[in-house]
C-alpha cells in the first residue's frame, strides 16, 4: 500500500473541522479523545493531535514513515500519547476495538487501498457512538481540469472517461480518484451518514505565490462548501458518522 500521498495533507479548513470534533468529544465528557489515524504516515496529523492532549493510534505499514513519526513524537515530547501499529489498514479491526475511537482519520488512504469498501466498513466499526470518520481524498475532477489547463488535453480526456479517475500510463501514485457523489455513495454504503462534504485546496495549489496566506485561507473557507467550487477542489473532505 502506498502511503503519504498528497491528498493526506489537508489545509487549515480541514484542521478546524477536526478540532471542532475533538471539542465536541470533550463536551461529551471525554477528557482525552481517542484518535485513530489509519495510513497515518509520518505523523502529520498524529503529532499535533497528541500535542493537544489526544490519545492517538497510528496504523501505518511503511517503516520509513514510522521512523519519522517516532522521531517527531520524541521531539515534541508526546511519544507516550501515540501508539504505533506497524500494519496495513486491512488489519484495523485486529488492533482497534469496535466503537472505541472518537475520531477516525482516513486521509489519502482510500485512493491507495485494494478494497475501499472494506476499509470504510472497518473505519465505521472503529468509530465510537457520537464519534466521526474523517475522509480526505483526491478529487478526480480537479485532476482532469488541471491537466486540461496545462495543455495535456488527451490525458485530461482519458482521466475524464476512466472509471477510477486514473490513467495507467500516467505514472499515477494513486489507484483511484473520487468525485463528490461517488465518495458520498461509498460512505453511505458503509452504513455512515455524511454530515459534511467540502472541497479542500480549491485554488491553493494554483494561485500565485504573492497572494496573502490570510486572504487565501478566508477564500478557501468561504468557498469550500459551495458545490461549484467543491467539485473542482484538489481534494474532497467528508465527515461521516453512524445515523
């Protein structure tokens, strides 16, 4: 399984959504929210959440990513709050008790696993009552649009017509990309109710460098929930929970 894909790295808009989930868990009386980061890579999410007082379990098969995670956790003094499971996402149920996680992360994961439906079912099973599953995936429509704008029209057409949103000869680092309705359908099929479906990094990857970071963040926040912008964002972010 490939790990640490570009789609795993969300923006401040995603971070604020997840922080709100942890705040809600604390409001339910959970002193140290339990976070499970599946395909957590080198700890880009795990270390900040552990620093915020969460108990984090990272499921990750890549030994190089785990070495970096352990180093970052030691440097931040949060190793005691992070449990590392060196295994594939398919083994999630063997390591994480059902209904135990206040927040389950699958960022940049569904694009690279062999069976997204099985993984989503496992993620849903791990989530506690009142908890949430956060999914961040590469958006197929953005990949089509960016190739077309770059003059790679033949590749854009091939991606547009591909069932999985990939072109085998394009050196893709993912096995599939998603559109908003396809992602929603897979979450619902796993028994989850989608409570949020937004775009992430709508223009952040293409705007000129001189744009102020604050202005860009405000635009991304305002545009992320609008379908027209969501559906061409670089990534799609969904939050779902048991109905």
